[in-house]
C-alpha cells in the first residue's frame, strides 16, 4: 500500500505503508539512534510525534516485550528508509502505529535540520494532498502544549518495594528503564501521578522528576509542586524534569529548532572536564546563564545539560543517564544519587 508524509510547508515524501492504515498527525522529528527502535516508539516523550529514523535499516533484530519503555506505543508514526520484518512491522500494525518505508530519510532529515521540526501527517494509504495540508495546518504546534497528563499514571503504584533508599518518582512520562535503573541501584521506588501534592512526597529519601513530552512552560502546577519540594527533600530531574526544575527556580526554557534525539550526544562535565556520550530525546532546552550551577554543557550547541543547586539539594540532567537505549557513560549519575540520598537518610 502506498503512503506519504506531508509537512506543513507542503513538502511531500512518498513511501510504502507497512504499519497501521489511516493517518497520524504529529510533529515531525528525527532520531540518530542506531538501535533501540522499539524503545523509541514506546517512550512517552515521543507522544504526538512522527519519528524519522536516520539508521538505514530498522527492525532487523525484531521485538521483545522487555524492550518496551511503557505499555503502549506513544509515537504517532514511524518513518524509515528500509523497514525489516515481519516481527517489527507486525508489531507496529498491532500497536496501531502508522509506518512508512522507502522514505528518503536523508533528504527529510536535512530538510528538518534546515527548516526545523514541524507539524505533519503520515498517511498509510491514498488521500488528497491538498485536503491533508489544510488539516495539518489546523493542528496545534508543539510549543505551548502540556502533555504530561496525557501519559502520566493515574494512580500511584509501587515499582520496587526493597532497597536502602525510598525514592518517589513523579511521572510526567517516565520510561521503564529509569525505574529499573533506580531499583538496580538499591532504591525502593514508588511512582506518583504528575499532579501529586508535595505533601505526599516530603517523607521520602529522594524525589525523581521524570522525563516526559511537550512544552515544560505551561506545566505551572507541576512547577509549583517542585517549588514546594525544594529544600525539603533531595531532588533529581531528568529531561523534562530538568526543565521543570529550572523553571521552578526562576530560569527560562525555549524550543530548539529540531531538538536533540539520539544516543551519541557529547556532553561536557564541567567539574571533571570530561566528556560523556549520552542518550537524548527533547525538543526544549534551558536557557543558559553562565552560572556555576550549570554543571553540564552540550558540545553540539552549548545548551544547558545539567544543573546542581547545592544548598537546595537539587540537581538535574537534560540527557538520559539510564541509557535506554544508549551508551553507559552516565549510569553512575543515578547510582551515586541513590547512594547519596540513602546516606542522608541514615544520617538524619
């Protein structure tokens, strides 16, 4: 079956449908990760996005339930140069994900780098381009969209009940690999909805602010909760959690032209002058201030990749230290934080 991708500027990329039939609206973005395609599609941070893989071949090692970062697919559509199957394409179909193969992904990525991420529709089947373009342009832009409520758990749940540190995770779209890494680091982990009250969390040894989709700025209630937690309990923010901590402490965020998505992003750790190769997935960033509190800096574009607020016992990273998937350079961040909050709890 034929299909196509239509961008809001009118550019069309044609391919063959290998997933669910129909159409999917979303923000067209790309990831440079060479592996982890199932993790990408099930990552809640990709909610309402159409994902282009730069890897030439996608699906060649199949799928497995243990690789999913959440119970369902969150990416609206998948674009590939060459899809391999049938396990991968059958999975996409079963998940209801529109998927196109035969797309000129190189040209598409260059176009998105030059023009920026933009609204789009992926069509599995035939349709009028003119009608589809009008529909695309009527869709909301990603800037200004609060999406955490769409992907967060509705009720608290215990992920791990054994460990020497009691950690509460605020779920703005948390990946399973973050929870696994916390548990493997020795934490008892309880997950709470995005709108949890600060009073429910202050008795924990630490609070982790998770990753998630959308624009952090309109999440004003979530920022207020973080402000109420600061100084009362140790905090670690990851990705969207990093941006929310920044906003809660008076900093600003902005939308990147085409975002950082991939598993090969070099980040300077200012304390050691070392470089971490990191996994990233975000379309917004914290505005730089040249403050000493900015602990990590992107070597691609100088964006703020980490914060440490010593007196408030709060820190954050823009990248994904759990590396699900990706390099393991930053694994120690979660492990050392769990160890640190455990030590503080014992000393109290």
